[in-house]
């Protein structure tokens, strides 16, 4: 599973995941901090990366829109608002478990709640 962390999440999460052998990059690392949510999802889809975000409300809407438009993505992982974007260890641990559970990634229209 490959992850793409949107700008709501600390880039250190990606760094921590990489130390565990998990392919992860952040929006900040690839220069995508000014993209719209829709463009963030499209970027992740083009790269074959599961998008990880705390922006639950917007990405649930975008996920439903993707189904309606038949625009597949590589999955969306939604972090609950109770987990803050800077809680590096907590988020990295949860994503590590998810990567082990789904080594080939999520389905092209899947949404997963941490």
C-alpha cells in the first residue's frame, strides 16, 4: 500500500512510515500544498496512492462524487477529528497496521476510517 498524506497531516508521518518500509509521501514533500481537495484526490489517484486526510466531511463528498462520475482513486483513509494532524506516532502506527492488513492497497472506490 502506498500513502499520500494531505496537507492536514504532518509530513513527519510519511518519514516515520518510510522507516518501516512503507511507501508514503506528503503533500508538502511533493509541492502540492495549494491544490484543492479534488485535485489532491486526483493526484493521489494518478500516483496509485491511498489519500490520507483528517478532512472527513469534504472527502466523503468527493468519494461519492468519484463514484457518480466513475473516476476511480486508490482509496481514501479518513482520520477521525479526535486525532490531531501532528500526532505523528499515533497516525503512523494506525497506518502501519492498515498497510499490513491491505498490502496491495484499498479498492479503487474504497473509504477506510481509522
